[in-house]
């Protein structure tokens, strides 16, 4: 029998996440590890490191080569950090599973707190959300572009290219870097939509792959990620859009919190709604509240 093939980017974090998916499948189906093959695929996003994603094609740079491999039958599914997957996906591709979510927070690396950064400190990030949130909290900061995987960004920091940087706590923990950085509370910096979630996509018509992957799906995380992605769709957000969002479920109630910012952080608007976890109206309502309350400099970045 041919092995079930997991496509993944080739970065250390992406490979770690692919191994997490393989381990989950091995446990769920009681198969030998060699029944599942990890297939690294080099993406444009990994090759081009000197420009912001939004300048060179956006989040599709992480997915288009994996999509091609899926369509051409080179792989059976693709493992993604869900925050890096563009909002509108081809109809032929389905999000078949989402693993239990890890820590959703950002970590500040290079200082003990945002307040402790020196006046005029240089902060490296490639995220419009993180840049806008930091500028809102500390308008004196200088934000510079930091691209690359975790080790690349930490090396840039060590080389003195910036005083501090921001990294996802989930990625650091998956790489065993538990001692790197200080976690920033959610009420200070709301995370990116789908941050901390690993998803697995397959061909929508591949019933065998969908059945295999269904066994490792975490329904609560899946519902939260879908709500956060639906919010992005309702906002018509793209890679340029500074947007933060987090859905949480307690009992039978989902709460969706979100924030939009101007690029320079001088304006922001937030909203929160609660409802049933699978209610498609919930993210639309939050998007409506945000856009109704947003000043022009924010609305023009989104659906307004």
C-alpha cells in the first residue's frame, strides 16, 4: 500500500508541524510511522526573504506550490499554519482537519516588556498587525521589516538589526524554544486570526483522505478558526490589513473578539459578539460592528 503523503513547507517549524500531524494520524489509526510520508515542498514565500509578503503576492506565496502538488497528485494533503493560509481558497480544496490550538499569544523577544523598550527602539516585524499594534502602544518605536523563519529572525536580532522582535508563542513552543521571549497578554495584543492553529487541507473530492484526517480534527479549534477566517472574508481583509481576532468557546457559546487598526496605529476600533459556535452570522455581525465604528483611515483598508 502506498504511503499517505503529507505536503509541507521545508522550514524547521513547518516540518515540526508536519511531524505533529503524522504522529496524530499514527496514533488515531494505529499504523506504522512509515505508512505516512512527509514531502517537503519549497514555496516562493520561503525563497523570497527581503520583501514584505504583501508586495510579492501575499499569503498565496505559502500555499500555491502546495496547492499545485495537491492538484497534480504529488501529495495527499498539505499541512499549514492556518494564519498563513489566504482567506479565499479554491473550491477543490477542503480544510479537512485542524489540530488542537496552541498558545495564541505573541512573544516579545529582546525586552522584558513593551514598556521596557527604550525610547525610539527598533522593532523588527513583517506583520502589519503587529506593526500597527506596537505603534499604537508605543508611537515612538521604529518598525523595520523582519522576514524569515524563527532562527533567521532571532539571528537578525542577535546581529543588532533591531532591539526587539515579535514571534508567535505557538511556533516557539513547537520548536522547543520555551525560554525565548515574554508572552504578551491577549488584552494588550490580540493575535492574528487563526494564530496557533495547524490545519490540514486535502482535495475536496478525496473521501479517503477526508476520512483519515477527520479522526485527528479538533472540532472546537476548527470552529474557532473558521469563524476567524469568515471574519476576514466579511471584512475583505488582505495582507496589508492590520486585523486581530480571536474566537473562544465556553460551553455552547462562542465569543468572537476583533480589532482593526490604521497602519500607523493612531486609530483603532474593536468589537465583540457571542453566539452559537457554528452560526455563520456571528463573524458577519462582528465585521459589521467594526466597519460601522471605524474611522475613514481604517475603513479604507477593509471592506468600507
